[in-house]
């Protein structure tokens, strides 16, 4: 009976703790850009590849998204991004990560003229103005990145060089096609853990009653 009561109390305490944690901070999200049928051509550490599909991913806390806004010629350029390690996979080539958080990060950008958005995208960008993104019609902000989503759009990859853990990635060509950009919880939501805790508590109570 003592063990059953202990299990019930442990389950109840776990439920309360996880429910409280769920209101304390944003859950980690994994952001993934799948280029779909779009391809890239270039070299990685001097080894050539051609017309390969690719994907990019990053996991982070959306609370860390921050904003940069500045004039760019006649346009107002605005960026929301989350610094962190971005991993890229190129079909038949391999996986690697970008060596500097400022070289590639998940986020969104827009160019506005007279208050109207003329170009926007979401995906993974770099400084200056590189990366891969999906064309969109508006700027996505921090709030948009805080919960799971799925977006589609025409994918592009900026032709330039990038420093990676596998050497220099030099993009020399691309083909554009529809891609997807998704965000999913990196771990089960706190509410899921709460349900598990509640289940443990109920099992403990059931065992206690059975032994009584």
C-alpha cells in the first residue's frame, strides 16, 4: 500500500511540475526546409556535385528570435532570425553544419517600399544576403515561429560560398521548384508529459485500491 501511495503521489507531483513548466517558457522547435525538387550544383571541399536535392534544419527556442531592420537602397529591409547550428544534407554528398551562427540561421526577411512588401521569404539565411528560402508574400515575425507550421513556396538558393564543417560549400548553380518549410516540436509538448504523469498517478491509485 505504501508503494502504491508513493507511485500515486509521484505521478501527481510530476503532473503539477510539467503543467507549470508548460507555462514558463516556449518549447524547443525544429525548423526544416525541404527544397523539394529544387537542386543545387557546386563543390564541397573541392569535390564537385551537380543537380542535387537538399534539406536544412535547426533546433532552437523561438524565444530567441530577434529583429534587424535597416534601409537597403530604396527599400526597408527587415529580418527575424534565430542564431544556432544549422545542419544541411545534400543528397549523395552528405551532411554537415555551418561553422558560424552568423553564416546561416533560420528566419524570415522582407523588402518593403513605401510600406508595401515587394519581396519576402522564410527559410535559412546568412550574412550577407545568402542562404536558401521560400518566396512568401509577407514578413513572418517572432510570433509566427513560436508554434508548429507548414509553409510552401518557390525555393531558391543564393549562389555564393559558405563555410561549413566539411569545408567550403561553393554553390555555382541552382534550379528552383516548390519546397516546404516546417516547424515541429523537438520534444513532446509539456501537456503530453502532464498526461503521462496523470496516467502514472491513476495507475498508482488503481493498484492501491486493488490491494485494499
